[in-house]
C-alpha cells in the first residue's frame, strides 16, 4: 500500500465517521460538528483527487455557509429532541435502515461489477483557470441561470422565514 | 495508486449512510443534514469520473453547480423548518400531519 492509498483510506475513514456521527448522534450541536468533520473529509478528498478549486469552494460554501445556517436553524427553533428520537429501534426506523442498506448494496454491487480503472498519475486539466474560462464562455448561460436561482432562493428563504406578526405590524 | 472503483465505493457507502439518516431521523433539521451528506456523495462521483479522464471539464463544473444548488436548497429548507416551527411549535416530522392548518 503506497502513500496515496494510505491517505485515501484515512480520509475515507474520516468522512464515513463524520457521516455516521451526523446521522446517529442525537445531540444536535454534536451531530452538526460531526457534519462539519464530514465536509472537511470530503474537501480533503477533493484536494487529494487534484480538484483544488472544488475543495476550496466546498470548505467555503459548506463549512462557512451551510453549517452556520444549520446552527442558526437550531438556535431559532430551539429544537428539542422527542423521546422517540433517542436510540430506539422502532419499526419505521428499522425499515428505513433496511431500505438504505438495500440501496447501498445495489450501488456497491454495480460498482463491483464494472471494470476498474486506476486513476492516472497526472490530473486532467480542470483546476481554477480552465474552470473560470469555461464559466465565462461555454457555460455562461448555466452560470447566469444558477445565479438567478440562488438569488431567488435566498429572497424566498427570507420571505418564508419572515415572522407573520412582523408582517402584520408593517401592514 | 487509487482506483476509480475505490472512490465510487466510498461514495456509495456515504450515500447509503445519508439515505439511512434521511429515512430514520425525526428532527427536520437532521433530515436536511442527511440530504446534504447524499449530495456530497454524488459530488464525489463527479470529481472521481473527471479524475479518471472520463468527463472533461463537465465533472468539476457539474460539482460546482451542485454545490450552489445544495446551498440554495438548504437555505429554503431551513427557512421552511423555521416557519413550520413557528406554526407547530415542533420540528419533529412525525408531528407535522396537517396541510394548510
């Protein structure tokens, strides 16, 4: 096992541990910290696969914005866990785990049956400069559409989360 | 060297973990957390296929657009959670059973 494989196994373990923590820990802030660990693990994997730009954007968007958004949601809802959420294997929960295991086994089975390709030693061109150039030329229209989508989604989020009482006071 | 299948297998495991979380969690915020995990697993595949030379620049670009859409999705999702909490005083998805109530 060479150094790259060792690093990949370690980072995979970090990502899987983070994902398992985020999906099983019942304490909300701890589950969220586990999610941040998962985001960092995936970002490190992006760096390892030489997609540096996507790795940086992953850290900025997920750890910097999405995780903070989740913290705000927890604070604003003061979400308390129901008794049902704490470690009990109710039938619906067993069914959910079973369904996810079937989907996971199906995906893993498909992967196992495909012919394996070792990743080339030299990464294809596709880091920051080519991505920026493509966004301004061939992918300009999708880029603009996704900007409009993001703006609309953020305005919509503010409108949805707006307090009804405040609306009435303004009117 | 790392092989493509190793990355794809990791992505399948992460997706299954996220799906299990989305199906078993009772707290709406934690359901959204699980959906984010599934989106990240899918993104990992785009980067892996690009790295293997099977996708040209489309790989990282699609991953980039997915990141933006995941950000928009979590913003709207959490706004909905806050609005639902204000109405039902609960974020437990098992308690939210009425429409237009």
